[in-house]
C-alpha cells in the first residue's frame, strides 16, 4: 500500500523531531523506503538520504520528481534543483533505524489494507471494518444510520462513554438527537458527498468530529464519525481524513453489497424469501431454502417451531408487524419473522437459540406476550421444512381453539388442541405424522428401533375394547404378562390410561394410522 506524505509525516513526528525543508505538489502515494543510490529509479518512492547522497542527487540529472526524501542530516546546500519533497530528521537517528521504523509502518498499513479486502470478500461486517482500524488510529470511530442507531463503533467508545449518548439498544439518546436536529447547520450536512468537519458545543467544551456520509442511490443512509481529541493539531486532522477516505472505499462497497448496515438483517432477509415461498407452496422454494439455510448455518437436523402472534382481544391492540418483527428478532437469537397473510409469524430454530442463550424459550415467551399485549399459537416442533405449511395451520388451530377454550391464557400449543381439532375435522389437510398423538408416534418409532411390539399390544387392547383378558388371549400371552406390558408402555411413553381424552386421542390416532 502506498502512503501519502502527510501519513508518513504523522508517524515520523510521533517518534522523532522532523521538519519540512521543501514541499512539492501534488501529494501522491509513495512506495516503501529505499536507500539512495546513483542511477536508482526513485520515482514515487520514499528515499533515505544523507548529505553525500544529496550532493550526488543535485549533481545528477535525476532530481527526484515525485519522490519523498528523508534526510538524516541537515542539508548544507540549496535544494532548488530537487523536484521532490524533502524532510529532515532532526533526531540523532541512524539511516538503518529510520528504514526499519518505516518498514514497520508500511507493514502495518499493508496488513490493514489486506484486512479490509478480506472483510469485503469474506462477507465481514461494518463492525469488523471499524475494529480493523485499531492498529492505525487512536481516535474512536462511530457508524450511525439515518434512524440515529449506532450500528458499529470502536471498542473504546463502549468502554468509556457509550452510556453518555446511546441506550441499551444502541440508539441515540433523545437529548443527543435533539441537539443534532435543532442545529440548523446540521441539516445541510446530509447532502455533503465529501469528508467534512463538524463541531458541536457540549457542556464539556467543543466536540470536533470528522465525518463522511454514506449514500444509497443518492439518498442518505448513514454516517461515519471520527471523534477528535481536544486540541487536535491540523496534521492529526489531515491524517484522520486520509484514514477515513481509505476506510470508506471498502465501507461503501460493503453497503452496496449488503444494502444494509445490519448483517443480521441481511441474513434474515435472505431467509425470509424462501420461507414465504414455501408457505405459498411455490416451486423450487425447497432448493432455494437449502442454499440460504446452509449459508446461515441452519442444519437439516435442527428442531424448528413456528409461532403465530395475534393481538390479545382483552386489550384490543393492533399488531405493529414491522416494529414487533425487529423487537422479536433482537430478543431471540435463531429466529426469523414473517408477515404472511397479514399474520405475524416467527420461525425459531430451537437448537440455535439454545446454543446461544442459556435460557428457556418457553419461559421467556409469556413475559414478552404480556408486555406486548399479544397471544401466541405454537406449532408442533418439526425438522422437515416440508412441514412448514402444516405448522402454519397448526398455529391457526391452536389460536382458534385455544382462545375460545381458555381466553385468559397467553400461549396456546397445537398439541393441546389437536384432539379437539380431530373431533371436529378428523385428519383434514394433515398427514398422519402431523396430527396424530406424539406419544403413539414415538411408540411406533421405538418399536422400529428396538424390535418390540408395543404398538400391536396397544392396538389389540383397543380392538378388545380395553379388555385386558381378551387382549391377552388374542396375543397368546398370560394376562399378568399383558398387564406388565401395559405398565411398561405407560411408563415409557407417559400414557395415562385413566384419561378418557387421552384414550380417545390414542384411539383416533390409531384409526388414522391404520386407515393410511
């Protein structure tokens, strides 16, 4: 990476006494340093030179056009013949030490530039961009969007002063926003395409900033702000502007790539389209989902659940879909919200949620519903995305039946009302594994894995109208053996043979299974 004259000067004066003997325009970027040698091509290069070298340079035909000369000794002759820029190192410093120091600076900037490219090509975040500047910039950087939300900022801001101007959701405090929007000069800054300086009077003095707007199709979408230290000299401001300009080149490309500052929002948007397509039963939606699911680390083995939110009729409150979607996605990792048929849906990846949060989703949900004045219908947990449309209907059934049966509840699970649905609609639109008793389905799976005959035992028991003696006789086993087997089924699968509802649910489920 080539470095400008002002950048090199900024780093030199951090450590040594340096002065300009001659400046040449324009200020270009210079390649890594070399020691002066006669006949060496030094155009566009930092050249370390002593008094003898200067004499040789002046006497030669190559007068160093577009070169930056760093003299380790005070020149004792006129520099009119030299076309390039000349700086003098006043500190007692060897040429080799100066060379090594400059190499370290160039290495630092090359690593930064490489990191910027890596962030862009490997789908890094805006926070990654700001973090990458830590080795070359001491001043804190903030990125704020047009809604006054801080989307990324330097770690030093969070450690020292974040509470002074942002709330727990990283939004600007009302008083800070008011200070900006009531400043008449601030409004005109939205249209500035170039880097600009901004100063704002605060109780502690004047806060100086260097800023760069981000535009999308000529519309303002956000701003990079670098806060200057009090009393910053002009060379420091020039250096900050140079760093911001180089940073912004990658930042602007990154925004055009994502069309958003929020990578979580970008990822969720990529998930939304195929999910909505699957709900609408559009062709090729499954292949589209497989691709974006892989890109967002959703596995085919993950446990999923669909939740539908409705206004709690006790409070007659409208559901503000856009606002609630954002709140829900911020609160629960591993979820994505959908607006489908004017219904607010949330698909939650329970495995992702559990890996990120050491909390129970089902314990958190009622508190959120209570605070938001909502009720929720929960589908059955599923893993096959082919069950997504069925899961949507399950949430509808849970809410329709649940709100009528228990209007004071906050959550309604489909499994609690599947039996009622069966009584009214039989299997309806569902396949058997989507509506039959989960206990019975688990029992059948257990038979397949363990080579037992619990399902046959239960089916025979129901066929014999729950007569144990008749069932034992049909199975050619002793009555006590049959009762022991029933007890084993009861414990393994948590079946309550004293519950009329459960027995009826099991009976209906077996009828559906046998029918299919």
